C-alpha cells in the first residue's frame, strides 16, 4: 500500500488522496485451437542424411562419413520417407525433399492450442500467463470486479491477434522454426482469473473527485475511462458491507485519555507493519473487525518477529461479528500467537471503536473513518480514512478482559461432571415430556425419546470451537428442532415461538439461548433479530467478549447452556405440577 501511496503523491501532488482500494480486475482465460503451417528444420542426422543422399551416397557410405552406425542411417532414411522427402523405390528425393535442400526448412500443417488472456474490461488480448484464481481471490478476500465485456463473445479474437501471439510463443520457445496461421478452429473457455490493481480516489482543490488505477507504483492510464463505463453499467467497485453499521455504532475512544489531537491531513494506514521494525518497546492497537481493515499475512509475520524481540503488544479487537471468513481466519491466527507469546495480550469487545495505534503509551494515530460521496451513478460512496495524530496519550490501566460488571462463572472442566449433568438433563426432560403429555395432550420430545441421546452420552468438553460447535448442533437437534417437528405433527405451525413459548416461558428462554448459540456457529450471518439476541447473550455470559478470546470461553458457554436448560426443566416441571393441583 505504501508503494502505491508514494506513487500517487508523486503523480498528483496537488490532489488529496481519499481512498486506495485493492481490487481484482477480471481476466478471461481461453484456449484458441487453430491450424498453423510450421516451417521446421530436420534433426541433424536426418538433415545430413538427406543432403548426402542428394549427392548420390548410399547408406553405407553415409555411415562411414558421419561415423554413425548404418542401422541408424537406415532408420533416418525411413523417417525421411515418412516425411515425404525421399522415395525408397526410386532412390531419389521428392519435391518436398528438394525444397528442403533449397531452404533448410520443411512445412508441416499442425493443430496448435494457444492459451490466451483477454482483459475483461478493455478486451486487450495477449498470450496467457498465470493470474489470481477465483479460489485464491476468495481465500484472501480480494474484491473482484465483474467484467464489462461478455466472456462468451469471441468476436474480438481475430486472425491478426492470434498470428502475433503464435509468433510470440514460437519466439519464446527458442525453437528454430517459423509458423504461419492458417485458420482458427475453435475457442475454448477456461475459468476467469484476476489481476490485482489499486483503484485510487483522489480529490482536486475544487473538491472534485476522480478515479485512477495503479499497478503497484505505476499508473495504468487505459483504465481511466473504463472505470466510468463500469460504473454506468452497474459494476460495484467499493463493496465494504460493514462500514454503515460501524459508523452507526462506533463509540469513540473509550479506553484512552487523549490530551491532544491534530489532523494528519492525508491518508494513512493504521495497520502499517513498520511499527514492528522500529524501536518501540510497546505497541497498542484498536482494530475494528470491518472490511476496511484487512489484516495481511505480512503484518502477522512482522508481529511475531516483534514479539520474539521481547517487546509488548496489546490488541483490542472490536465489533460484533466477523464480516468475512478471511478476517476471522487472520484474527484466529493472532489468537494462536497469543498462546505462544506471553507478551501479546488480546482483548475483544462487541462495541465498535475507531482504529488506533499507540506507541510506547505516549502518542499515536486514530482513524476516524467515514464515507465519502462520489459523483458516480452506481458507486455513490467509498470509505475514506481521516487520520489524526494523538499526542500525550495514556491508555487507561486495565487487565485484558477484566473490565466487566459480572464475574464469569466457573466452567465445568471435568468430563464425568459434564456427563452427570447431561444424564440429569435427559432424565428430567423425559419426565417433563410425560407431564406435558398428561396436562396438554402434547409432549416435547420425539415420542418420549431423547433424539441423539447416544451422541450426548459421548459428549466432549467444549475446549475449542469445533467441539463447542458439535455440542450445540447435537443438543439443538435433540431439544429445539424436535419441538417444531412435534408442532407440525399436531398441525401447529411455528409451535416453538408461539404456543411453546407461551406455555413454558422459562424453558423457551433457555432453549432459545441454545438455538441462537447454535446458529452463531452453523451460519455465517445471523438475521437482525437473532444477532440482537446473540449480542445480549454474549454480554450476559461473557461480558461482551467472544469466547475464542478466553482460554476457557467455550467451556463457560457450554456450562451456562446446560445449567440454564436443567434449571428451566426443573422450574417448568414445578410450575406444571402447581397448575395440575
């Protein structure tokens, strides 16, 4: 990013840089099947044999002249006949053979496959090379653009272009032959790939913006007009889906005392990794989990090098969800580092804060990120970074993850104790199911049976994300999903949220907590209603911190879920018995 930033400053000294976005421009990969006449030279032995045959020498004489076994010379003669250059019956050269003697070349019609690349924006065609595959683009969360051109339209691929590319391939192969295109037979499609460029939004002194494209530190002029065309047909170039909710929810600088703040006046990357290469004893980061702050592998590598130097790093992640899988994976990599290095402290809060970096607990930078209005039809806004320098900054003294109104419960960390609780839940659930059947004529479980009981008998302590995910999935199937199934059997739609909730509110609340936690593990995105519930549960159960940021976070949630359900079953049974009296 810095390379691009410096290049833009140099090329546009009177402009303000609003935004730099890394994008993947589409490259259509195709294979052109064609017929070409290739003009080749013969292998050395065949070449000399043909020329000596033309001089009237026989195979024995040629063998002695070339000091080569006569059998090899005879094989060469047979090959010459196969190439239609020598006639064994007449012992004379053919027309093709005589033509070769004159030119030292022979022509051969051959089927050739030419891999080509077609720029999905401009239509420029060149010989193929490797770009970023769609799979790799997704894994790195690269913003890939839709093409302007129709991939299946091959009208722009014409003979002159393919002739040039054929010549390039021949030249590149260092072959001693020439080629001439005869005709194109077909064009075969291959998966689209992407080339990484940077779209830069700049603003002049009159507050008018424009878009330019850079390939690292080189401006790519031919894209200027194409970006306008792309916008006109609805191609999205700026796709930060998390910025709106961040701007709505951000709370500012809760954990810092700031005694001075001045605008830097230019774009600046809060997540520069050169902090780790400089002589700071400690670095503190606030990193909102939104798409505008993409953590790179290079950043994590430099972080680990810095930690190995025995320097202190504290990172406070903020936000109520991981907007992309890539961001989640990068955060998890950093969590693994924190297990390896005691001098790396991590914290997480679901309330968003502005991105910050504090150096040696003295000064630093804050990015008051905002939306910038563009004069474009289908890309009305982009993100802009408003950087301020913080002077005389002091972080409020706190132990990571200690600020809370509630003390975290002690989790069950003994497998036998966990299995005993599960056993009690299963037995009490079956008993309650019978009581429901007697009172309402409709039970809770599947004909009195506890679904997936075997899986629960083999329950594991939720010491990591995977075991916790499996736990919530199995328990939810046994205790929540079965409720709606029972409702459908009785002709009652939405039974869990309607009649069941009305009749058994305490049990519904406990089971709904399980359902929401299960959905948070099995689905990438929660709808607004479930997300609100999830955040409230996280605030209540883990003081507003995701479980992965605690060493025993998943165990705590497992314990809370099970104890809440068990207590709710007991209380519901007690309430039901009171009504029945």
